[in-house]
C-alpha cells in the first residue's frame, strides 16, 4: 500500500493553515519526500511521522518555498543518529545550491547525503518501484516526478491449499514468477498466482501546462499537481509560469489520470471551493489538498 501525506499545500507565502510545499510518500516502510519547504520538521511532528524513515528527497526546483526546510531537516536527521545514505534528486546545480545553503551554518551535515542531478527519465529503480522525472516549464529549471509501483504476483490461496503446498520456498518462487514442481507435478505461475498491477503516483511541481507534464502523468492512479490560481486570472498565472485549477484538470484529462489532487495554492484564497469547483467542471474526480490530508492507494 502507498500512503501519501500532504505536509504543505501553500504557494510562495504560507498561511496560518497551509505550510510551504512538502509531500511525503511511504511505501514498504520507506519514505520519499517530494519538496522540502520551510517548517517541514514541525509538519512531520504534527503528522506523527518519523523523518528518519526518509530515504529519498525529490526536489522539483530551487525556489525557496520548495527547499528552505532542507537545512533543519538534514541537521536534525544527524542529531537523531540517521543511518544509511540519504539520496537527494534535483535539477542541475543541486550540489552547489545545497552546499551554499549549508555553508551558512557552523554545524555541518553529519549524515551521508548523495546528491543526484537529474535529467529526463528514470532516476531510481529497485525490485519494488521506480522513480522517473520529466522537465517542466517554470521560471527556472523544474522537474515533475512519478512513482511507479512494480507489478507483483499474489498467491491464489484456494488453489494452493487444494494441492497442499505448504508455506515456504515454493510459494516464494511462484511469487517471483518461477514455475515449481510439487509431488511430481509441474505448477505454473499462471495457474497458482494472479498479477496485481502496481499503482502510479505523479507529482507535478510549479509549471505551465506542457506536453512533458502530460507525458509524465499518463495513466496515473493519482495525479498531484500545482493549481496556484483561478482561471479568472489566467494571465497572471501565465506570467508567473503557474497553472490554474482548470488547467490542472485539463492535464488530468489529457493524461487519463484516475484521480486529481490540486495543491500549491496562492495565499489570496481563504477557502479552496472556487478552485475545486473550477477544476471539477473539467475533471470531476478532483480534490483540493490541505495540510495533513492522507491518501492511501
């Protein structure tokens, strides 16, 4: 199961109710943080999530509202005895930007941080999931990210019980896609298991509506994207290279997404009904994010 927690849903200026950008995804006990806005540590505390679970941080771009939480978070992880390597993925220049940021503090990072400067395509893969990225169209270099859970096989329990196959290595082989022999009979993967298709979660950071965002988001089970402003001030959104709620919904439609959650809202909006309603006229299965919203898929 994939669990997503929204730690910050405001745009450049936070509000009393909305922190700077931060979305935490947990899968198989491992945490991935998408963007790390100011105040992120407090958001982790309120959400009841241990930041030491984080193994990867994906930075869309180096505007302050997306990265100013990094120094405190990295220093705290060191104080908590964080072990292993923390992988940080971001646009070109990320190593320099992080180094410059941390040079302003007497205390230095005491954990092992590996910075990966990314380009379009896959940036990480293991047996359980893949991370990919694509460039967006913002005022500086900016990327969107996709998390893709790999397909897996689930044992058909009644079939296995009927044959009397015990728990153990044989079932493990079947789940890995390997045929087995039991009491002289060949047991195929196709008859003993069924395929469970993995889920796809996409996070689109600050951007104009663009083809690369559509391509990254194709067939997403959950599409999370910025929708900073209303369509009534589309020209202002275009000037600042942000999407409106209606454009976010158009993105979901073009990408054949199943569910859309919009976030990164301008401080001008006291409630989000106007943005949610605007998006729903184009893509019905739309929800506005709020701080500490949890989604399980």
